C-alpha cells in the first residue's frame, strides 16, 4: 500500500462516505460529485438469487416497497457496514463511474469513511468491496473524524472536541484531540431505527401499517425531538392492520416525538457514557466548545435542545450536517498531512 502522501499527488482520487441511507462521493479538486441513496434494485430468480442489477441510487429508492415479487430494492449496507458484498460492489462501481466519467482507463485511489466501532471482518469487507469495484488502493478513515473535519472543528489541535454523527445506520460519538479519537462509541441506532420505531408506533397506536419511505417522510415533515411551539399535523395513508383495507389517519408532531423517544434516549446515554470516560482536561474544553451534531439525524427539530438539557453542555448542529462526513473526507483527500494523521493503518 502506498503512503497517504503519495495519494495527495494524484488528481483522480475519490473520498466516499459509504452510508446506510446515502452514499456521497468527493472527487479531488471538484468537491462532492455524487449524492445518492444507498439502494440497488435487482431482479430475483425463483431460488432467491439476484440475477441482474436494474437500478442504483435514487432510481432504485423510489422502488422501495413498490416492487413485484421478482424485483427487490436492496440496501447493501446495514448498521453502517456492508451486509451484501456483491451488491455493495456493484453500487460502489456505479458511483465510481458516476464520479469519474470513465471506465477502465484508470483505477482511482479511494478514501472510505467507516464507523469507529467496526470489526476487522467488517473493515476487510469494505476494503475488498472497494477494490473489487475498481479502486487501486483504499484508505480507511473513521467517520467521526471526517465529520469533525467537515464541520470545521479544530481536530488537529491539542484540545477536546465532541462530535455526534447521527447517520442512517449508526450514531458515532467521539471526543477528538490532535487528529485522533480519544474516546468513541459507535451505536448501531440512528435514523433508520427512528423510522422503524415510527412504523411500529403507528401500527400499535393507530392500527395503520405504513412503509419505510412513508415513515421517513413523516419524520422529516412533522417530527420533533421535543414539542415546542405550535404543534404540526399531517395525514398519513396506509393499510389497516386488521382489515387490510387502505385508510388514512392524522398524526401530530407529538406522535412522532413519542415514537422516536426511545432512540433519542439511547443516543443521549451513549453521549453521557463517552463524557464519563473523557480525560478531565479534555472534558473541561467541552464546557466551552460544547457538542456538535452532524448527519441526517441531526435535522430532527429540537434534537440539540434535548441533548443540551440531558448533558448540561451547549449543543449545536453543524452547517450542512448531511454532507459533513464527505466534506471532511475531502479535506483529508486534498491534504496529505491530514490524511497521514487520520487514516487507519
């Protein structure tokens, strides 16, 4: 494997935020060039084997919950790690082609962001998928480090910084100093877990069955971490749990807040546990710097207020939180010295 310094001299290298919900690709010198759902539509044989890739990204996402029996919309990543190696390879290959516009002329070097708590087996799955998809060499960077870089935090300085990246499959909690993770927790509870909780809550409380796309839409429309201000409502369509007949119900922000409260409690507990083991000198820095939230889950209204009340620390949402990891990975891609400090061996 070449050194990170060698990576910095190339002009066709890529940084990938390979997320459970969305994949973003940063091209060196051009910025973010791909932002697509991590979904692949495949044709399914009678024996259950996948025989053909039909669509990838947004085109595949619209098929979720709407496909006939011989077509499946697959998410190749689960809880932030690769769950289906072959489908993930096809997806990464497609995104590389989208980012470079070329096929077969060269093999790019790639920087891939991974959850801080992945196992060695899961690391190898990422490396092998990226190489099989056409990467010449692969560098791995912990997601919370990339998120902190993308949020503009002083991660290279000898001072404590606490970042919480709430993605689709994982929540990354990390105290960072001098380009490394001092304390970190990778919680496999995040945005997708909220969606599943909403589905279950609406079924239990309203007797209505809805799908993942509807749950996510409701969360984004009227969801809130804690009720503040004028309550909002929306109408949701689905299937009656008893009769199977389509019907609709009215939901309030409080309904959604109650549904996601369990997920938020687990995230808050992970933050508290991380703070409890943080060295005192770095913990003192956090009193002034506070907590910075990244990832799509940080867009849930009032989530920063809930975390601030629970921890006693100021809490804010990073600018453009959904792209923070990709932008931070891009910074490492552009600066060999940063990459040399944050890349995993």
